[in-house]
């Protein structure tokens, strides 16, 4: 799932998507451990997707617009400290 699509999800949808993706990751890890699947690329993709979902959820929790807004706020704080 692309980051723009993740950002467009509501909070409930975001939580549901995180649970679904985590379950997929669990099942895939289980299959790999049993030797039924060799899905290293899919494992990486799922871990990345979970990280992106958690990042967007945390940004919303903090109430800022993301990394760009955080960088702008830090720059403004430095200017005010001088």
C-alpha cells in the first residue's frame, strides 16, 4: 500500500489495516519457518507497511502534519531561542 493511500485512511481504518498486515506478517513468518514459503521480499514489504502505518498514526496522535511540519517547528524554535 502506498503512503498517500495510508494517509487517506481514517483512524479506524488505519488501526484495522495495521492489525490485518500484522496478521499477514505472522502467517508468512510461520510459513517461512516451516519451509513452505521463501517470501523474503514479502516479509520486508509487510514490515515496511506496518512501520508506515504506525508512523502516520503517531503523527496524528501528536497532532503535527508529519516530518516536514516537525522540521519547520524545530527551525522556528531555534530562531526563537536566539
